C-alpha cells in the first residue's frame, strides 16, 4: 500500500480539522436541536484546535479565535437557553476578522500575509489587495448572517451556516486566483 502524497495530506487534514466541527454541528442539529448541536460544536471545535496544535506544533490563530467565540457564545446559548447567541457568533467573528484586516491594512500591517504565508508568496501590493478583499468579504458574510438568523428559522440558519457560508467562502477564494497568480513572486 502506497503512502499518500504529503503535499495533498496537509490541506486535506487541515480542511477536516477546521470544518469537521461545523459538520458535527450540522449533523447534531439535524438529529436533535440547536442546543444539543451547540454542545457538540463546543466539544468538536475544542478537540479540533487541540489536534491542530499537536500536529502543527503551534496554535492555529484563526481556528483558536473562532473556538474562543464558539465556547463563549455557545456557553451563553446553553446557559440561557437562547439560540440567539450561537446564531450571532458568525456575525461577531466575521466583523472581528474584518476589523483586524482592514485596520491592519490602514496601518500598513498585512495580517493576512501572516496567516497565508505558507500557501502564497505574494508581492506586498498583492497582499494589500487580497487583504482588502477578505476584509470586505467578512463584512459581507456578517451582514448576510444577520439577515438570515433574524428572518429565518433555526433550521434554515443551520443550513445556511453549513451549506451557504462554506460554498460562498470557497467561491470567493476561487475568485481570488487571478489576483494570486498576478502577484505571486517569481521563483528564484
């Protein structure tokens, strides 16, 4: 039996680690209710961050921040028996990421470069443009989440969270390929 290519193992492993808790939330909500799903999500994201820490030997910044918000907002959801908190979490996290990126960009700090440095080697102009696009995309996702959770049922919101936000994010990232190609530094 041959070993899988390590170059393809890492992105697949990362995808499973980062999106596994979301899938667990989705499946748990389908089997019971949003409170059960919130508890499952809290456990799954904690495990995910710890596994990522163990494998990468460093704390995964974006998943760690997300996990902290899941634990706080999920804890409030369970304690107060009010799903509003877990449904607001994506809005708050997306606005936080947007603020970090856009304020950093205004101060000539390219935080996105730190997150994606292993994936891309771009010129600073490319990082600036990509940072602006990601910042605005996070604002868009926050607004979209607000519209959905305030106007739709918990089931519809859960479907949107898993089956809406994820494909939108993948499509957004795919649409950035030309920018990435244009600003990728030539190999020396």
